[in-house]
C-alpha cells in the first residue's frame, strides 16, 4: 500500500485544470458534481472502512478524486464510468498520480445500470459518489448484481440519504428504504457540505452505510414478488393496505385475505411495515396461488 503523498490526491486547482484540458463541463443531466477536497475523499474512505485486502467498485469516478483515495488503501479498485471523455482520461490520471498502484486499477466504460460483471476478483465493497438522479436504482442494481459486496458507502443527496436510512414509521420511509433493507442494514453515516464540490450543488449531501445481511430475509417469496408488494403499497401510500393492495391482489377482499394470513392489519399503511412483513404478505399471496399484478401508478424511487 502506498504512503499518502500531498501530490497524490486532486485539489481544486487540479480538478479545474483537468476539466479544462479535457473540455469537460459538469452536466446536470448526469448529475456531475466533482469532489475537490482531499480531506473529504479520505474521510469517505475511512468511513467506508476500506481495508488493504478490499476489492472496491466505484460508480461514477468522474475525474478521479475518490478513486485515488480508494487506491491508496484498497487492494484493487474498479471504476465504472459512463462518460466517454472521463472514462478515457481516468487511467492516465491514475498512472500519473499513483504509478505504483496503476496495475491495481481497472476501468469499466459503461452505464452502471447495465453492468452485470466486473474484471478481476469479485468486489467486496462499493464506495461511490452517486449522481443524484440515479442514485437509488444504481445502488439497488449493484447490490443485487454483486452479492459479494459486503460493505457499501455511498454519497447521495441528503434527502435521498434520509429516505434510504429511514426506519418504519418515519415520514420519509418508503420504497428505497424497504428495498435497500432487503439487502442490507442501512444507516446514516455523516453529512457532506456543498463547498467540497465543483460546481457546488444546491442541495446538501449525506453518507449512507450499508452492511450486507449475513442471512437473507427468510421467505419462500421471490425478491420480485416482495418488491411488487412494496411498489403497490407505496404507489398509494395514503391508503390503508387493504385499499392500496387491491389492484395488486385482484380485489380489496383478496388483499385483506393475504394481509390477515401474513399477520398484518388490513388497516395499516405501507410506511409502518418492515421488509419482513412485506415478505410475509408476498408469501401469503403466493401460497394461495394468487397472481398479483404490478401497480399501475408510478412508484417512487
């Protein structure tokens, strides 16, 4: 492992010089906000608990601020970058800043939502500054696709961080909270101010830590079946579950039957249920040979 050097990580001037040389202008479309503070990226690596034997996957490395900090500590780092210009430039930045670690770095030039395999050893950790507009889908896709990921630390919009880590009964508890909890124990792990980014976003950011469940949720229902219940429950979150799940179950009466069989009050609302309770509802419907339907209304993500 390399000893940290003042010249290894990227500072504000380095970021702007790199961006200018590449003709890069951060776009809102891709939610690009580059971290320009070396202390922040080292804080993220520490908070993530990255070890010297970790194989880390990073999504959206941008110009390489966090990538370099990860590579200082981890055994290997694989970065997934969708942007053509950023993807082509990153290997050269790594080679220039951490030449003795360059062989421990791999780049996957792709949309993270389409990645189904990674080069080298299976990843053990996911650490990323996720674009605000796709943070939840990307996080869930990576957790689902790479079960070897034991620990995750993502930096997301503060509001998204709150929703991901919200417990049942919270006003912001919803689809992201339940689905993330299917895979992992989730908690808030800190806050990040706006001034460490370029350009500075108009929202604050938060860190979310996820620790993979050592034992999966015990249920005979599939993940798809459980997530269908979750989506239906929150598509009409102000309604009781008897009403909200009527479309999913085929009728309000069928929904009530499944709820009662699962030990859940038909008068309860989705925001009060744990992921285990959603699994019981899916299992109850499945055991009765029902063929529930997906929600017709858009579901929050």
